[in-house]
């Protein structure tokens, strides 16, 4: 019975901490790029510099 109470208390505390952390994040942060976007970004940078990317 005590283990169940402690487990519930721990779960509730973890939930409240997660909600507080999520609420502190500002809403104007740009999302991260998808995994395949690094190559596209490198190509754009290379093209902007006038250099072909080396393979």
C-alpha cells in the first residue's frame, strides 16, 4: 500500500515538473530541421559561396 502511494506521488511529481518545464519554453522558438535537411543546407551554403560541394 505504501509502495503504491509512493509510486503515485512520484508519478504526479514527475508530471508537474514536466508541465512546468514545458510551460517555461517560449512559443517563438523555430523547430529543428528534419534529419535530411543538413545536405540541402550545405548545398545552399556552397551555392551561395559559388563552390560545388565535395563528395
